[in-house]
C-alpha cells in the first residue's frame, strides 16, 4: 500500500485509512476500514462502468447519426414519367367505349409475372375493396396525377405508404367485376382521366 506525505509528514497507507475511519466515526459514517477500502474500490468500479456506459451511449448516438445522415428518404412526389405497371403482358382492352359504358383505363393480361408495380413515386391514397374494381390501390403522385390499380388478388401496401416508382404494390388477380386475371390501370390528372397509353409503354 502506498505511503503519503502531507506537509512533511509521512503517513502509511494503512494509517491513512485509520485516520479516514476516525473522521467517518465523528461524522457518523461507516468506520470499518475494510468497508472504506471496499467502498472506494466499488466506487472506482462504478465510475469505470459508468464511463463505459457513457462511452457506449455516445458511440451509439454517433452510429445513429450516421444511419440517419446516410439514409435516403423515400420519394413521395412523382416525376411525371410513368413506367409499365405490370411484368410484361399485353393490352386486352384499351380506354374508350366498351359494353355500353366508358372504360376509363386499360386492361393488361397474360403477364410474365403477376407483380403489380407503382408506375411512379407517390403515396398510397386508398387500398382495399371497391365495388366492381375488387381489390384496388390508388396512388397520389403529389403532382396532380393519380393512378388506379384494380382487380388485384392481394395488396402489399396500406394507406399512407410511400412507394417509389417500381415498388411492388400487389398481385394481379380477378376480384370484382372481372372476366379473368388482369390489371385495370387508370391515370388521372387533376381529377380528369387520361389515356394511359399516352404515358406508359410496355
């Protein structure tokens, strides 16, 4: 144990502990020298552990900051350039008069795969059953454009989801009023439906 020098006095480590114990006795604290040493040791360990915890915490904060700075926000506003919303297939019905009513979109059938894809960046405005459309998803592209994807077998998105262009939003099906497995796809601008073939190409 180390010796200590105070203003010319040499005091051994064991005597110093006894002096501290005596002071503690006067103050009404624990007078056991062994306890004092243990307390000192425990305090040292506690500080060491706290330092490690604080260090770990700071490291974690730095890691989180790096993740946040490095992550790219999902785009929610469309570019105005649309991609084909299916995996291949052919146009089985175009926009225009059909069966005594106006067919507002195009139908895509016999695809290479059954995934349905977001035609442009946007936010899901609606997702669920909708009468003759069956299961349908509506995407608001944030620039006046909206797209509709109908007759889906299943949907992979919910209202409020941000969907980058090309994101899988569902699976082609034949729900609602349908004569077979296909996708009914519509594009509208400021509430007015447009011919999708003026915007997408296979």
